[in-house]
């Protein structure tokens, strides 16, 4: 599969099969994430793989409540990967203050998408989750108080027969211009 096919294939999956994810495939996904570029090569991330069923269920419960019910599908994901935001290199911290850019958060997005693209190539589905009870996740996974959970990623095989949705994206002329904003 070429890259254009891969990015067309990758989308958020919200219906997972019960089938376990093979360790080899999981490690390929994690290695793809590990190899992602980052500002000043800070690599401001670490990963916690949650695959123990009882713990995974507790972490999944942290992604929804009686008010927010849209993440209940996470209960069926056989793996949840927590991406922890780590302290960047000093040069990156200086740049953050001088340029007012949160490069570590951009880096987290890049590493997360590397993981998700690798998963898609391997026939796995993913869904990045930004809505979760961080305090609860930190408690469950024994994450130090001075660390932040940047994202959770639900990972597993899509249910048999899962069909890809047609991607709805803005037209190129509405988002891309040459030489000036708005193209006028």
C-alpha cells in the first residue's frame, strides 16, 4: 500500500472486535511512534500500554461519564495506549518561552499519528482520545503527579465488516493559498 492509500485508510475506529492484538504488531506501532520526529529531538513522550483486562476496563471508564457518553466504545478496545507528556530538552523549553509555541504538544500529535498510521497499515484500528479523567488515569497507571497524560489511544481490530466512512474534508481552495493568507 502506498502512503496516499494509507492516509485514506486511517480513520478513527469506534467498533472493536474482541480479538487480541499480537505483541509483534503492538511493538511495530510503538516503534513507529518512538521514531517520530520532535523539536530539538526532545522526544517528549513515553507510553503506557494498558492490556490487562481489569485495568483496561477501569481506564476505559475514565473516558466517559453519565454526562459524556460518546466514548463508551473504548470498553471494547483490547489495548489502550496512554501517551505521557515528558519534559522536553532545555533548548526546546527556551524556544517555547521565546516563540510562544507549544512544540511538545505538536510532537505528541506527530508521535500519536505515527502510531495510528502504523496500526492502519497492519489492519488495526485506532481512536485518539482527548476526553478522559486525567486524575483517575494517573492514579490507575501510577503516573507521577508532575506528569501529564496527553492522549489515550484505543487500539484493536475493527469488528468484522467494519466499513470505512467517506472522509469529509474542506475543499483545498478554502484552506490553502500561495504567498498570502486568503489568496487574494
